[in-house]
C-alpha cells in the first residue's frame, strides 16, 4: 500500500532521522524536504549540501561544476555561462559536428599532465593562439596520429622546421624557416590570377624604423654545402645592398654576385651591378678610362683576369662577333649622318695622374651620305706621339677602298679640275692629284704634308695649250731647277714627289707622257 501524508506541514519522525520506503514509486504533489539528503539505492544520492552523485560515474556540485568518470554523449548541447556548446555547424548545405567554447573574451583549451600545464589553445578577437608553457617545448604537426611521422614543427626558438625535428645551422645563422627532405626539396610559389602580375619575394631592411645607410646589407641568397664537418661553408652568394646615401624616396642599391674559390670556404665578389647600372666584373668601383664611366668593365691584375673571350663552338663556318651600332634616335629608325662615329676602340694607360690619356685609337665613321641599305664607312687608325696625350690619325681606309697612310690616299685621285692662278694642294685628301691647266698656274707651298708621303701630280694642258706653271719653294727639283712643262694642247706631264721633311718635297718630272 505505502504511506499517504496530507497537509502542508505534517512530519514523519524516526528515531535515527531516516525513512526507508520500499515499493515501486513515490508520488508527491508537493515538495519533499529531506534534511539529511536522499539516497536511491546505490544508483543516486542527493546530499544535504546540494551535491548529486550518480553512482561513481558522475558528480554534480551545488556550485554548478560537474565531474564525469566516463563518456558523456550529447546532441546539440550547450553548457553555460562560460560554457561549452556541442552541436552542428552549418557550412553551405552540410552540417558538421562542432565544439563551441565561449566566454567574455573568447575561450581556451588547456592541456595538462597530472596538473602540470603543458599547452594552450586560445581564441580571441586577435585570432587563434597556440602556445606551449615549457620554454623547451615545440608545437608539432603530425599525420595519422604520428604513424607517418612528424611533418612540421615550431621549435622553442620560433623556427618553422618542415620535415625535420632539428634546426640546422650554417654560417649565416639558424634561419627561421627550414625545409629538408631526401628528394623534391623546394618551395613553390604560384600565382593563378588571369593578369600580368607575378610572384614576389621581398627582402626588407630597416635600422629599427630609421633610415638605412650606404653599404647596409638589405638581404642575401646564400648557398652552403656540407664539407664533411658542418654546413657552414659557402659556395655562392647574391647580395642586395645600399649603394649610396639614402633619403626619403631615395634608396640607391647594388647587387653583388660572389662565388667560392677552390680550396676556400668563404665567397669572393665576382660581379656587381651598381646603382648607376654599371656591370663591374672583378672590381668594386668604376675605372673611368679615357674619362668614360662605361657600363661594362672587366678589372683584373693578370693577363687572364683582365681579358674578355668571345668564342664560337659549333660545327659550322660562323664566327664569334662584336657589333657596334649607332643611331641618331632613341630607337632604331633615325638615320646617321656623314662623319658620325659608329664605333671606337681606345687604348689608354695610367700616366701617373689618371687613365684619361690615350695611346692609340681605332674607330669607324660614316664616309658619305647614308640612306636605306646604304651606309658608306671608313676606318681610322691613330697613335699618340711622344710628349702628347691624345692620338693623331696615321692611317685611313675610306669607303671606296682608298688607303690613306699618315693622311694620304694611296689609291685614289683628287681631281682638281680646271686650274689657273694660285693652287694649294691638300695632301690629306689624296696623293694622286690631277688638274687641267686653263691659264698660268702657281702651285703654292702645301701646309698639310707629312714626312713619308709620296704620290704624283698629273698636269694636262687644255685645248689651247701653252699654259705654264711655277712652284713654291718647298718643291725641290733635280739640279735645283723646276722643269718647263709641255705646252702642246692636251699634253700630259707627271710630277712624282716624296716628302722628306716638313718643308721639303723632292720632285721628279716625266714630261710629255703619251
């Protein structure tokens, strides 16, 4: 039957302060008050303190805390106020199981080992923070619970190590990102947008927020090799550095390329591109030969280190080549003009002051009026006399094949045409000179002769004849007397000459040549 108690304040007293009821159930329409707690067999106990024990599996405390000795299975469950929400998160059309940890300033998961705090995962408005509580600990990334090995880690020094557990040192230090493998080592950067943009790798240098200074290293790519002892030995290096005095929106720079000699372990500079665009091979500063700050320079201390080789290696008749090109415009299409220099080879030397004095020159000039597929040219060879610092022309090959040795053409005529009165021959234009006498003519002393010049002067009478000629004092004749020219109409006389001194021209006449 059971016990039925009606009323609002009726009590059942027992000498031991307890009441045991056996039966199927207890039905109560009000609130039951038990000063000593309630125990339901061995399954559950409610203590007077408010603690609720469910067997030995779980305990719920009056302050809201709870402990569980087994597994808690819940569906769409949230435990608050600083609570845990376990449910499904929606991503598009799919629902995923999720864990929500919420609080006034984010949430955290702490990892302990028997009360010893090891690591934390924090979520806040600043993002996700993973941290270790031990100064020597690392954060590692493994696949398949580690059965396929560790793939990456952040070590205690903040270095990211990919496919290795130990940082590797080199002469440039222990770098913050390290990748190792036995094959397919590398880092790949790919841009997939349909535009002209590319991939960037940036090296940035600052003096703690202040302007950099000339010579500051702005970044380098280094190559090291294991020498059997360590990996501190360089094989090569490319460095970017400040190359001048920087300022606001003004950061001059240079690139330096270096390699290591056989028998060495540190690099030596081989080539640099400075802030003015000069390429210096074997040197660190420009050598302004003949006063020129030329773009490409090769510096060395021996025959082999100071030379340039242009080689053609192939089974054909082609040859190596060196091309000089000139235009009167900023791009191809503007024609050059007569006298324009197309190329220059200059030989200079240190005279104790600088390297501006030249000892010899070879250069090419336009030798006529150029046009489409028409570019006449001449080659000029010059040397410098003792006591001088610049070269003078000694030999010229003109566009028509004439060879001018020390200023004279050895192959062509200079036709003076009809001559009368005073005629001054320009020995720099030709050494075969022709003229037709149309009146009494005086050949004045030339001012352009050079010792060693030789040639002929061919004199023809006009259709009238009886024309006479006289000569300046520099022209010297056999016996000291100038010849009398043939006066027959259309007669031809030839005067052969040789310059033996600056004011002495030896002459021999061949008269009435026919």
